[in-house]
């Protein structure tokens, strides 16, 4: 049996980059340092000062660029929370309602995903698009686990999740979905994993605004997809026919129905900007799953 040949990067033997000394020990020119630039030159703002001033600067600038996307994201999260509030009390307080047998997975995954998506939006609008991305991965994995448990309640992933036992997401979920074909799920998970682990593509090198517009736009695109998934999990899996009946019967205001209407209007608007892969992922998540 031959020994495995180790991978060797072509960059390994590249010559070291050496910068002119003047760029490090020259005169202190704070005005030339871009907001969010960590220059490691021994003068100028401290790390925390650079970080905090860049956050405020980026939020001001990104609000101009992504005001509509941020507004729609926050409004949709608020409306999903309103719809959930119209039914969660039935699940946990009405002894006559018939709830999902995997409710102990559904609600925690739903709630934590909603929190992760809001956190991601908040970090992205501060220019922290790299720090936002692990939250997107958490939301995606939670939504996939929750739906898998809902369509296959007897699977041991339910037991492992509620007991805090390690779950190998690819083998336990993605490879167990027979229909729809999970190709889009795998592509998104691979991308989110690459951003979340310690890879060359994870995190961000600085808080400078340059290039942040495209990275922030990508975060918002993924968030819009996941919001449509989380709403499907809520109304099609958490809210059983019995829960829907009691919730609708005893609710005494129209706020839930108004929130539902706004959600559908926002989703319709968002879908007009999403690419084919994103639209396919939404369709696949909302489809009727069969599992192995």
C-alpha cells in the first residue's frame, strides 16, 4: 500500500513580501488610515478604537446602500415573530391541542434560527459580514434538522438532538433526504461551512468598507432564502391543523393575519431578485420530503 502523498501548495515557496520601512515607522498620518484598517504600525488608534469607529462608520454607509434589504429583513422577522406568537401559546398552554410529536425540536430550532438571522443582519449592517456568516450556518442547519425530524419523527436524530448528542449533519440529514434531490442544500451547506471553519475564506481581514457591499449583499440574499424556509417550518410543521384551529378561534385581533399578508408581500418582492439556485432551494425546502 503506497503512502499518501501530502498536499503541497504552490505558494509555499513564494518569496516573503517585504514592505518599505517608511510604511511602518514613518510619520503618524492618522488621516491616511481608512476606517476599519488595522495597520499594526505601533501608532494611531488602538484595536478597539479601530473596531468601534469602523462599526459606526460602516453602519452609516451600509444603511445608505442596504436600507431596503435591512428594512425588509427586520420587518419580516418581526412579522414571523407575530405570527408565531399567535400560535405558540396554544402549543404550550392548551391541553386539547394536538401538537407535533417532535415539538421539542421544532420550537427551539425555530426560535434560535430567528435569533441567528437577526444577529446576522445586525452584524452585517455593522460591516461585520464575516462574523455574521456562522449565524447563517446555524440557522440553516437548525431548519434542516427541524424539518427532517418533522417528516421522520422516529429517526434517532430527534433523540440525539434533545439529549445534546453529537450529530454529523451531512451523514445524518443531507444524505438521508431521498426527495427532493438535496443538491442545493449541499451546495449551501458547503459554502456556509467553508465560511465558518478556519479556512482562508472564513472571517474577514479588516473592517474597511471597500468590498463590503458585495459581501453584505450575499449575506442578505442567503438571509432572504432562510426567512422563507423558517416561515414554512412555522406554518406547515409547528402549526398543526389542531393548533391552527384553536389559535384562530380564540384570537381576538387581526395582527396575525396582517402580519401574514406582509410576509407574503415581502417574499414575493424578494423572489423577484433571487437567482435560480436560491429559488430552487426554497422550493426544495417547502416540498414534501421523503427520507431514507
